[in-house]
């Protein structure tokens, strides 16, 4: 029997999970879902996270050591960071424009505001505490944090991706600098390790449709009541409008302009990663699949993809920055605080930095939002207003984060003459046949 393409399988899993969750909620079977279905979602996400650090190590070492010299590395690094910064600033600016035009904060009634602050004040406080730890640090803390004192300690925590990336690039530079004969065994080892890990991702992805089914079913039975969603509809719609403009307008346009590739080529290639980003709310968990899709289906050379994407998953969060800008101004509007142009320009800077500092895991964006609010002089407790709808928006902004990484990977690859035709490898062959047919 003809097998369905991966993105259809995942989509069916998602829709099936959501419907199952709705039915379970209707028949008061929430606990059944939490006890018997949800663990499979957790197992799936754990498998993806499990593979993230080994994947970064193997593929980045392979990517860097494939470069001929250090100047190539710094050239590609410079371009990558520049592209990432530009797309993030575009995203924040778009968010600010939309929230100022739509003004969703003015739609919030006084009663609703008080109700929300009461209902979610406790959750908000926990996030404010988390953010407080980050805020108290000195200006060079981020730089200091980049350099681990122990690579095994760094690699044992998925939150330390940047430290791992730092070590791995450093290690790769060492490989480039030694004579060819000496480096060959190390290179060959990491090349083949890379292949093994790609195979493992292939195996994990066989489980994806069931994993996302469980994730969506759990999400539905745990989501808050409909009334709150309606009160926050204006805010949610503003964030989603901005995110949609990024995904369906800005990124395909950049891809077309820089690489000449079509709209449908881009979406067909990246769709499974987008669906997974939506289901897991984590760019880090999605990274293995983003890499696979970008290399095999969008034609980005492994050398570029294995360098640009792990960095992007950690620092490039266009969706998060857009959401932070909208959320900050929304809260200000709801509290009747007028933000000057200066304060709004400040938001562009802080949201850009806060999104870079956000970890690639669920809810990281709302923790860093606290810092954006504090800088702009908006009451931090305001995050209680948006708590109820944060999860669905997190799912959507993670899609944008991942799509942005893929867009930059294609653009950098094109500029380096490393964008070719899709070349699905054997480890993906069971999906490839159907997708090409
Ligand atoms: N969940 C997002 C990500 O992993 C980060 C965020 O909370 O905005 O990309």
C-alpha cells in the first residue's frame, strides 16, 4: 500500500489528537488522557531532545571541519549572524506596527483584566522570579556564559546548547588547523557518527504521528475554558496575524529573492518541521527534523546546514521577538499606559536581545518577556493577562522560529554557492518515494 508523506501523517496525528482530546474532555475522561496517552507525547519529545546534543556535536564538527580554512568559517559566521539579526528586527518591527494599528489592549474590559490578574497572578509570579535571576546579572554575563568550564557538564544540560556550540566550533577549528593526515581519523569518526545519528532521527520520526497525537490530546484536555480565549481574542489574533505574515509573506519572499526557489518548493520541504514545531513548542526538539528537511529537501549543503541551523535554533527566534513586542504593548494598552516612540524603539532592542536569550523550549519566551516589560516600564505582573493563551501562541511562534532558521540557511547557502537540488538520502527513503510520486 502507498504510504502517506510524512507531513500528512503528522497532520493526521495532530488533528486526530485534537479531536480525541475534545471528545475526552466532553466525556470527562481527562485523567485517562493524562495517564495513558500523554506519556507517549513526552516520550516522543524526550527522544527528540535526547538526540539534539549528539546531533549538534556530530554535525557541527563535521560541518566546521569540512571548511577549508578559518576565513571561510568567519565569513559564514558573520553572514549567519547578520541575517539572523535582520530577520529578528523585521519581526519585532512588524509586531509593533500591528499592535499599534489593531490596539487589542483597548478591547480588554476592566473586569476581565482584574479577573485574569487574579486567576493567573501566581503563575506570573513564578515566571517573574525566573526572569529576575537573569536580570540581576552583569552586562557581560551572556558572553561569560558562552564559555563552559567543563564540556561534559555543558553537554549534560539541554539548556546549555550555546556552550556546546562554542566548544564544538572551537574543536572544529582545531581540526582545520592540523595536517590532513593527522585529522583524517577524527574527521572520519565524526562523519560516521553523524550518519548514525541521522539514522536514529529517521527511526524517531516513524513515531512522530503517534507522538503528536498524544501531545495534542493532552494539550486540549488541559487547556483553560473558552471564555478566557474570547476575552483575549484580539491579542491572540494580533500575534497570529504577525506570525502568519512572517511565515506566508516575509520568509517565502526572502527565499524567492535570494535563492529563486518557489513558494511550494519551500513549504513542501519545510512542512514536517513546521508541524513538529507546532506540536512540541520547542525549536530545540525540532532541530533534528529541521536539519534533515533543510539538507535533504531544500538542497542546503550539509556544511552550511550543520553550522547555521544549530546556532539558529538557539539564538534566532523571530516568532518569539514578534510576540514579545505585541505582548508588551498589549499589556501597556490594557493598563492604559502610553508608550512613547522612544519606549517602543527600546522594545525593538530588548525584544531582539530577549529572543536571542530565550531558550529553545516551551514557554521560554514568556520568561524573557518579563525583562522586556521591565525595561519599558510596564508592570511585570501584566503577564498574568496573557498567560491563558500563551501555549497556543507558543506553538505558533515556534513554527516561525524554525521557518526563520530554514530561510536563513537557504540564503546563506545560496550566497556561499552551496544550495543544490534536494537529495534525499537513504535514511529518509521510505518517505521520499511517496513525496516524489
Ligand atoms: N518555544 C519557543 C521555541 O522553542 C521559544 C518561546 O517560548 O518563544 O522556539
